[in-house]
C-alpha cells in the first residue's frame, strides 16, 4: 500500500500537476501501450521532454501533437471533401449546416477510454455517436434518394411508407420496429420502384452523407488496440448487415456484432433489446458498458 501511495504521489507530481503534460503524455501512452511496457526508458525520456517544454520553458505550443484542443470535442468540424455537395452536381445539400449532433469540451479520448477499460464488452450506438450525417434533417436524405430514383414526390411517399410500416408492425407483432425492406415493400406498391432498387439508393445516399465522428473513432481504435470486445446496439430500421456495411465505409472494422432493433423486433427504449444482448452475449450487466 505504501509503495502504491508513493507511486501515485510521484505520478501526480510529474504528470498530473500540469494539464498539458498530462494530456500529451497519457495520450502517447494510450496510443503506444505495448511500447510502454517494453520500452520504459523511451517513455521516461518523453515525460522529461514534456516537463522541460511545459514546466521549465513555460511553452504553450503543443509538443507531441499539432493541437490539443482539436481532440477534445466530439464534433468534427473538418468534413470530408465531398460533404455538403450533391454527388456529381456540386450543389449544397438541403438543410446543410452543422452535423446532426455534436458536443464540445469533452475529455480527451484516451482519458475517456480509461473509464471503459474495466468493462469486458463496450457497446456503442451508431448515428450521432460513431458516425454523423452532414445534414440536419432526415427528410433531406429522402429528397436525395428521390433524385436518384427520379421520383419528385419521393420524400412524402417515403415518410408515409415508414409510418404505414410502423403501424402494420404494431398491429401484427405488437412492436413498431420495422426493417428498411418493410418500408420499401410499401414504396414499391405505391410507385413501382423495386424494393432492392430503393434500398440500394437509400444506402448509397447514406454512404455519401455519413462520416466518422473523429472523437469516437479514436476511442474506438484505442479500445481495439487493447483487445476489447466492441458491439453496436442501435434502434434502427436498417439491418445489422446494412449497419455494418455503413460503419465499415466510415472506417470502423473489427466489430464483434451489430444488434439492430429491426431484427429483434424490440428497442432500447423499453430495455428489451439490451436484455436480448445480455442474454446472447452471456455476461453479467456490470461487465457491459
């Protein structure tokens, strides 16, 4: 116990006493965790360089990373090159503005990861968490899909089809969880557009407008480097395969499994989907985050 207290005191003095030293050193350690155990002298040297830079020379410019602040927010202000543009037309997307949701003043990714390392399995949501859309309203997605399908009134048809599919699922199964295929079967009846053609068009638009949340991507990658089991649990009409394909398109790979409410006919809001996940994974709730 005394030994641990001494180690904590030394670490507090050398690292935690200066927030800039703490941020850069702990981030470097998290990103080079194997090296931290096999090449301790290098890490001591880095800590000394950071101490010299920030505490002795009183420098304010970051030493190891180009920017400290840019990794402390969930939102990504740097959109992909083609974001905000219609594919092949160079026109602004409708309702283009800020990403669907973003949050500033978050703790650095590596510090957030520390809170997750005690769990055997880490669960993420998809939209507004791992990936973001560069439009502000979902109905704008359907406008773009309608353009691909050459259907001027598609936004209205798509919204009504989703409502009809939801009501049908509620009456038939006692749950309003539906699939994208359920929706496009109704669209096909109303427009003649084949189910697969409609679904392909919508998923194509999603791939064009979705991009990785840079903050969560770093969290995801660090967890993967620790060998953590990562799953996705989402309330969505997309199938697990469609979600996985979209995530891979945005740079996420190595997921253990994707749980989609559309396939289990139950959602997170009721707790039923979480119970299904816990039962299938076979671990106690305290090991699941």
